[in-house]
C-alpha cells in the first residue's frame, strides 16, 4: 500500500469544490453495505452486497463502480489509489471482482452490486485492503454528482496479525502568546493489520519535571491501514508559563491501552507564554450597563446603559490568529486577538474595549506602545477598521470605543499618529480564498446541498 493519495486522493475535495461553485442540481447516491469487514481464509472467498439508490425526487442517474487501492491521507481520511500507485504488499484490489459495475438508476428503485472477494492461497498474514468507488455520472439537469467510497478490510483467517506503529515525526508549532500550542505527531502503521480508535496522548513538562500541560485526542474513527502514515494534532491545555525549555512526550495507543510508540522532543518559550482567552458570556439588558470580562482580566468590554435594545447574550471567544485576514499594507497584526459574538447589528451606544497587550505585541511595534491600536474586522467592507486607541504603558493596556463587535486584534500602525475620531477603514487584504469558500459552503449546506461521504 502507498500513503500517497494518488490522482483520486482529492475526490472529496473535487466534489466539495463543485458543490461550492455550481448551481443547484444534484445526483446524490446512497449506498447500504458501505463497508466490508470480514475474515477469509487463504484460498477462500466471500461476497459483499452493496445496494445503491437515489432519492425518489431525483432524475434517472448512471452510476459506475470501480475497485481501487486503499490509500490514506495525513488527516486519516481514505483516498483511492489507481493501479499504478497501488503496489504495496497489503493490497486487496486484485482480489475483488464486481458483478455489475455500471447501473442506470431510476428514482427510488435500488439496485445491487455484488463484490466477489477471492483471497489467494499465498496471501500471507494480517489484513488486505481496497476501496470500491461508487459514483454517479453527470447527466441532464445535474450540476454535480456525489460519490461513496466503500472500504474493504479483509482479515486473513488463521493468521496472527501484527499491530505495530512508529512515530516518524513529532513537532511543536510556533509558540504565540494567546494562541494554543499545537503538537503534531506522525505515525506510520508498520504492522500488517489495521487498527481503529487509536488515541494520541501528549504531556508537556518544564525543566524541573513538573507537568504544565496535557492533552488526549478523541479515539480515531478511521482505520489506520498498514503502510500508511497519518498525523494527530493535540493542543495541550497550557496555562501561563515563563520563558524556558520544555519537554513534550507523545504516545499513540491502541484502544486496549497498548502503546504503539512514543517519542520525546523539546521546544523553547522565548517570551512569557499567555494562555488563550477563556470563553465567557454575559446577558446584556437595555436598562443596565454590563461588563464582559475574561476570567484573567486581560480583556474587558464595558457596555453602557442603552447599548442594546433587548436582552442579548454576548460572548467573548478566542480566535485562531492564523485564520485572520491580512493587515493593511501600512500595518501589521500583533499577537493578541479575540472575538465578541451574539450581536447581530451595531450598538446603540459605544462600548469601551480594554485589552492588555503582550510583550510580543510590543516587540512587533519595536518597543513603541504608541504604535499599538485596537482594530476590528468589518466583513461588509472586507477591511480592518483601526480604532483611535489610548495606550497606558504603566498598566500595558489599550482602550478604544466602538459600536461594532466582532473579531478584534491588536494592530501595529506605521507610526504613533492617532487615527481620526470614529476609527478609520484602512485598506486590508481581501479575505483569503478558503474563507470565502467556507462562507459559500455554509450557504450551500443551509440550502440542503450536502455531499454524502461514507467512511
């Protein structure tokens, strides 16, 4: 088996892109018998039946079924390998023949495909793997089609499977104050058998051996297939920690608790690390003022009486800095960012936003706090709006007034000159294409145009 995704490795992405850019009109197939897991002795056979159908309100549809190699992406998702790529020792592609690879489906009338699986007498031990790719063809009135990949996971009966794994890489992402620390562990299945529900456990310790953070992923819902390399992403619950060198230990475990492998590395914290803001919520009422604060006091938003017209719950949330739109050409993003949600429009009166800026924010401004600003992103203008901001170097706080809530960041201006009263709509980079696609996808999902995928 190969861990390469092959030319069919992007099947799901292609379908999603078609969903995003094309008008309505769907050929959406469904398959029962969407996974085969069976034990077959060397020299033996078995049959797996798949029932394929389309909805009663759809147009007649032509469907193809094809057998491919079983590939796997780093994100653990499955990908189909063509014959030229499917050269590994655990392939079952050549074991499978289909009695019906081409169907013409009428609405609401299911049809069957039988897969005959013949295991050779010299199959060896462990597991053998393939994918049956069932997809509808474009037709009249259809803008896009859906596909289902049926995993075939065969255990060679009478043999003893080998379940082993090796951590091939362990890395720690950039340590940024106010952002989670990301630990990525790559594991290769070095055995001859798949395993489900693996867990990645990560522990971080300081130089004295004290645990300062830990995290365990949810059990994987995908089978990890022999010969493939996948990755786990952990975000340990680190609290505020000082400058220093820290040790990361990562283990990958089977559901039984057996450790497949573990690996240790170190990383450096070069400026005092500040944990991401903890989500908090208050309910605002028209007749009273209210203050939304983070538990650590780093973020505070004072809403005056009359700021809202009715009772509303307002929430302070952390934001992934890596997903923020780019700064205008004459500015740059600091490290501190957060989001205020729950308000669908402008406030009746300006709220006062107070933020403690970090050492990294100050370093980005060359040590000149007068260059630090608070800014929010105006999605309607596709631009950052930089607010007139007061900097208190004694308390390391920034304060600004605004009637607009949403995503905020500390921004470094090109000079210490204040923005005009009311804020300035500075030119910003356009939204990254992936964010635009996500917005379109959300609209499509609401409209009920979803791609059906099966694990």
